[in-house]
C-alpha cells in the first residue's frame, strides 16, 4: 500500500513540473512541453505518446533542424524565349526550405503563391543547390527570399497578374532572388542601404559559377560581375537580382543594339555558325507591318538542327511597333533610310520620310552592321499588306521559289529609293535579298508554319557568296 502511495506522489510531482515548465520555461519549454517525459514513459505510467510540436526556426539560426522540402521532379521543356514562350511540365519550387523562403511581390508576404513558383527542372535544381551552398557557407545568415519564377504553364506574366508584372519569366528560365538584408529579415530590402553587400556579392558569384546565362542587377547595389553575364538594369532591380539560366539546346540571342528610344533589338542565331550558307530574316521593319514576327520566331524553333547559319531579327523597329506606326521613334521610314537611291523629301512622320540623311537612324545602322558582318547569301524582309513576293534582278530566282512554296504570287517589282534591298544589291551583287508582303492582319497559325518552313528550307539551299 505504501508503494502505491509513493508512485502516486511521484506522478503528481511530475505533472506539476510539466505545468510549471509550460508557464515559465520560455520558448524551449513550449517546444518540449508536448513531448512525453522519458522517465514516465519508461516506467509504463499512463502518459500518452504525442508527436512533438513542429520546430519553429529562428531567423539567422541555421543550426535549428528544418525538414528538407519535397520537390516533385520531372523533366521540363522551355519553349520559345523568356519574353515570348511557354513552360511544359514545369517543377514547382516549395514554399520554403532550410535555405530559402518565397516572397509574394504583389501581396507582400510569405509564402509566394504556388502558381508563381514554376520553373524548368534545371532552374529549380540550380536554385536549390546554389542556395544550399550559400547556406552552408554562411550558417548565421538569414534564409534567402525568392520571388517569382514563371506561371504554371509559362506564358504572359504581365501586369494583369498583379503589380508591374514581368516582361520575361515566360518559359521557366527566370527567377527573382532578393538581396540578403543587413538586419537578417527574411523579406526584400526596401532600399539599397539595407543590402548586405558582402553576402549579396557572394550569392551573385555563386549563380555566375553555376552557369547563369544572365543576371540583371540594380544600378545602386554596388555589385559586380563578368561582362556579358551580369548587366545593370536601370529600373526595379535594386531589391533583387534577376537570374536567367540557359536552356539545354537553347537558342542563342544577341543584342544588336538599341532603338532610338532605347528598346533592345535582338537577333536569334540558329543552325551551324560555321556554315558557309548564311541567311538573314527580318520580321518587322515598318512598325505597323509586324505579322512577320511570329514567322521568325517559329523559324527559330524549326531551324535548330539546320545545317545553315540562320540569323533571325524578329523586330528591327520596336519603337514603331510600340506606337503602331510605320516610322521609327523619330518619324523616319527605316526602309527609305539606306544609302542607295536615297533622296531628301518630306518631313518627320510623313508616310515615306527618309530621314535627314542616309543611315541617320540607329535601326538602319544596326541592320547595315549585321549584314556587313554576316554577309548573307539570302535576306528576307517581311512587310504587309500586299500579299505578294516582289523583287527584280539577281534575287528573282530565290524569290520565285519562296513564293511557290508559300502560295503567294511573285511580282518583278524594283526597290524604292533608299530601301534596304536596293543597298544590298549594290553592296553584295551575288546575294539574294527580297521582300515578302504578307496579307493584312494577323496570320493564322497554319500560314505562320508554312512561311517558317519555307524560310528554313530556303536557308538550307542558300549558296555562298561568289
């Protein structure tokens, strides 16, 4: 009887200690209060086994245990371009991990919405590995805040999805990574003064070593990196670095220059760069005649394995396209600004104003530099809306062949004064350069594919210059 009384007293005392621990034991006592006491468990007294409460990880304490996030890995495909593409079978980044949290840039909280956290499997692997290595190197640093990747299936991520939106982030190759803060808070810095520059530079260097294709940073961050990979953007990047990786078998893009109003003009290079068969295609030179842009982009996808050197310029006149105008941002008709046959007439914003002098416009000079460098055997210029293929002279044979393949009539019409084709015929007398006038309006998908196949097919037959 005495033995039973002693056991009861011991159990009561243990219960009192547990209650005291809950009341006065602080954070660690709260964490351990739900766990069974070892002595009571071993004695067989009726203290039920309950799973421990989840561990709350304190900011900056990387020694605290954290569960490794589960990721549903699968092979992904990035289609098109970061600024015009889609994502197939994307992988979702977890809402948080031992080395990162996700931040919703629109609603300003953690975690980010699941549909904003999709990337290719390669992007997510690189991101997780870089952040894990960074965490091991800086165990007392806070976790890194990660922003938007791409939407579930990629595509447009503009302002209609909240905030200012993204011009890119469309095919699972982009991720926004916020700079570490000096106060170790797991959220984006609100000014460059809050950036821990030593940690931010180390993080940037790790992405460079991981093979990032491009990293965009803000002008006031004080960060540095190799030219051609790290670039300063003037707006919206003082609180995060925009990391872009290169897709497996990715298309190579080149910044040829910028328009009169500062918009980028890019070329896409596909096929074999060492090939003697060289072709240049321009999707848009008049800003209100841009139905050739989807043809150029589709040709980039079809021509990846072509044994030719294929240079594709989707839009030579981005200012005009933004304005919905034939002319460029200074009111000049770019296809009247080339040297051969140029003559002064009219004034800015007239329908065919040729500019104050030959090659006065940046866009025309960019085209000349590209053509001088590549020296293409064939050049195709897309226009609208006459629905014909037109040219005369040495280019007629290639133009007739193209017209037959796409089902458009051929017209032996000469080039107007100051036109790009007139200059090319003078500069490269053995080369073919012709105009494809598409029908008005937007082309149906079937027509886009038909023209893109014809572009790749003609490029494969292009003969080297004499």
